[in-house]
C-alpha cells in the first residue's frame, strides 16, 4: 500500500521549543523567552518563513500542507493563497469553520482557489469544539447543533458545486439557486475530524477523509470500525488519516534526547495554565488527548509519557489539538507508521518543532525508509 504524507504550516508561530497555540490555547502561551544568544528564539509566522517551509515540504516529497484555522493563528485561506506562487506541486489543506462563513461563499472561494492554483486545494472542515473560540466568531450554538449545522453546510456546498442551481431549506440555512459560476475542477477532497457521537454521521455522509488525532493504535482501530459502519449505512466508503508530530533521528537515543530537551524546557506554570484552558474544552477529541497524559506530574523522564511504543504524549501538555508525537529512529518511526497503516490509515498529517528542521529529519530519514519498503511514493521533481 502506498501512503500519503502531508506536513503542517505553523501559522501561530514556530521555534525550537513546544510552541503553544491551537484549540483554545491563547496564542504564544508557551513561547520560550529566546533571549540574545539562545537557540530557542520564537519564529513569527511571517510569509517568508512559511514559504520556506512550504518549498521544503514540496522538495522533500510531501503531498500537501495543513493550515489551521482559529483566532490564534493567521487566516488559512489568505496565507495559503499567498503561497501558491511559491510552489509548483504542493497542495494546500485549508482548515475552515462552517459557522463563520456562508456555504455558497465557501463553495465559490474553493472554485476560485482551484482555478488560480491549478487544482491544489483540499479542505479541512472544522466544526469547532471550544465555546470561547466559537463565541469570538459570534457562534453560540451548542455542541450537537454545531454538527447539525455542518451537515446542512456541506449539503449546500456540494449542491453549489453541482451542475444545476441548488435550493435548500433547513434549520440553519436557506438558500435559493446556490451555484458557482464556471463550476469547480477538480472538486476538492473534504477532510473532517470528530470523535463525538454527533460528528460520526456527518462525516459518514459527506467527507472523503476522516481524521483522527494520534491516539494509540487500539483506540484508532475502534474509531475506524465505528466510521466504517456509519459510512456503510450511507452506502459510502471513507479514507482515513491521522494527525501526529514527529521526532525522528538517526538513532532512538538521539530522538528521546530531543524529547527530553523539549520536556525539560517547559515551565510548570505554563503547563498548568495550558491544561486549565484545555480542560474547558467540550471537544470529545480534546478530552481523549488530555486523557493520554492525565496523571503526569513532571517526573522529568520523557518515557513516562510514552503511551504506546514510540508514541509520546508530551506535546499535549501545552498544545491543544494534536498532542502526540512519534519518537524514535527513522526505522522505528516507519514501523509505527506501518502499524497505523495496517489499521486502515492511508494519510499522515505530520509536524514537528521546529517545522522546517523536522520536515528534513522526516523527509530525509523516514520517507526514504518507507520508499524502500514500498509504502511511500517516489520522490517527484518540483520544477
């Protein structure tokens, strides 16, 4: 089986420490001080640095880059549109919130994006699980209602992409003659993650790729079985993807030393504030992430946060959303990737701190190993 690998654009900032941000973590919460003469300076998410990461991801053989959405980062649509001319082949997995935009406008924006990029758009639908974050957008719906709205939203988007004007009347939207001038080619794949009961049927009905955060394989297997059953009830099949960080080195000892360095640099007060913020989330997926490091009391041993061989929960101490990393030698990380692939995962959305350097560690270490095994596509020329 040939797998697909994507990287991540850190539009909340980057650095050599676990930079905070994401999913109701205030922007810059865990940013290191990085004074003069240090090697942990915060890297602002300016367009030149993001372009450097995008070009490197393309050169290393990643298929796409995920760009997050929220008030804690730069806007994903605008940022990635600015990077189209910086790359030739790389695709952009743009995250967006249905509750913050008209579905017909979203359909139009996607069609325009496909024309100006040469068909390089993918869409990550983020229903939202943080009350405070949703309130910033003027969205005060309860958790289950947000998924009901997402169902209607995606129905309209796909209808507007169709050959005829589309009418729809629901509890949250009413549109008449929704359409996209000039059509859309190709129709972008829809990516979607959600662990709660209301999320499953929406994903099964609408999306192409169901995403999970990096839980241990047994828990991921349960999610895949759940979603396969729901999709079958809709007469559909889904692809499956996983969101992980990586710390890959030439030897396992080197990788765990890097995990130890990242853990040692964390201020306990910052960890406490981040955990307090994350505890307020009504996202089931976020609760599952927090459970992986629950009970950790700062032993100083990174292995205390190893929740499955080579799966480390340390990132989630200060980062919302994806909170686990694959840690080990290039061969060990490749082994874990193939373990997830055996469950049915075919797409891997990866990241690491800093995102530029870790893209090279993975792209020059793990990807060649996977290509040798026949699990990764051959490297393509970027010119």
